[in-house]
C-alpha cells in the first residue's frame, strides 16, 4: 500500500459522496467491516438494484460476499478484482477498491464536465446515475459486435457472388421438367412413408415391451407374496428341537450357578490357607527368636 493510493482513495470517496469519513489510519490493520461497507456502497452506486449478500459475520459468509462482489464487477463493469487482497481488508485491499472508485470518479467527472459545458451557470453538484450510461455502453458494444459479424459475413458472401451468380442464372434459365419434379416428389413421399413405418414399428415394440414388463412385474409380485406367506409360516412354527434346547439351557444355568458357588468357596479357602500359613510362619519366627536368646553362647 502506498500513501498516494490511500490518499487518492479517500479523496475520491469523499468526492463521490460517501457519507462516512475515511481516515488513512483505518487500513493500518485489517478492517473487514469497513471494506464490506465500502464495497456495498460502491456496488449500489454503480447498480442501485444489485442484489448482494449482506451477512459477513462468519468466515464462510465473508468469502461468499467477496466472491459475489468480484463476480458482479467482472460481469457488469469488466473490472477484475483480486479476491485475496480484498479479503485481507488492509492496505492491499485499497488498491482493489481504488479500481472501482476510479471508474466511478472518472464517470462522475465526465458527466460533471458535460453539465458544466451545457449549463455554466449551475454550480451545485448533481447526483450521478451511471446505470443508464452503462446500459447505453452495453447496447453500443452489442451493436458493434453485430456490425462486425454482419460485415464479415457480407464480405464472404460478396466474395462468392461471381460463382453464385452463374449458378443462379443456370437455375433460373433451366426449364422445369414435370417428370423430374414428379420423380423427386415420389422419392420424398417414399422416404416419409418409410419414416412413418419405422415410427409405427417402434410404437408397437414399445407396447409389447410394456406388456412384457407388466407380466414380469406381476410374476415378481406373486413370488414376493408367496415368500411373505412362507416367512410368516416359518415364524409361527415352533422348531422340533426347541424343547430340548430350553431344557439344556436351564441345565447350563444351574451348572453355571454351581460353578460360581464353588469358585467363590475355593477363593475363600485359598485366602484362609494363606492366612493360616502366615500365622504359623509368624509363630515359628517368634519361637526361633526366643530359642536363640535362651541358648548360652
């Protein structure tokens, strides 16, 4: 960012009638709300009926907003903006904002100069609506493109005029032969009849295919119904081994309860055995110590 760019931007915005005072310190640090506000104001100044997303709270909303503004200026005013620099919202964004501001400022100066030439006595600044001039500019560009295309096509046709003149003269001077015309008409009629037959055959094939599909669908429905009935029958019938399975399951539950009881008893007995061994060991150590003390050296 240069000091001259920032100064020019602030002066142009003030000349365009921006209601807020922009200081050179506003872009020392990233200031996205101010950049968004300036972009909306510039777009509305360029096209009052422009539709832009106004929500810039989240990161995704800001990205969508910057892309929308860049696309609008590229398609409407043919100004290419760097979206990354705009998203930075610092001094680098001023250069991108200056592109749009300079275009509007130059248009306002041109319009003001024309008004001063026509009416020198008027000294008050008039509001400048650029939308009508943009419409005229678009119409002029479209007409220029059409003129160029039509001119190129006309040039090619005029280049072939000599050859086409001879062919046209031969076709005009050639006498009409009824037999030949009748022959061509019969050929055309036969071609049309063949097309009609092909179309009718395709329609018949479609009808037969539809009948085949209906028959297959009916068959599949019958199979589905039989399978459903079979499933219901299988679900309602009790298996032959179910009684034995339930009996074995009860026996297994009893065996498991017995196993748990014996396992707990075994754990308890092992704990008691460990405590008894520990007690015996303590008694043995005490007895040994007493015997050692009583034994004369």
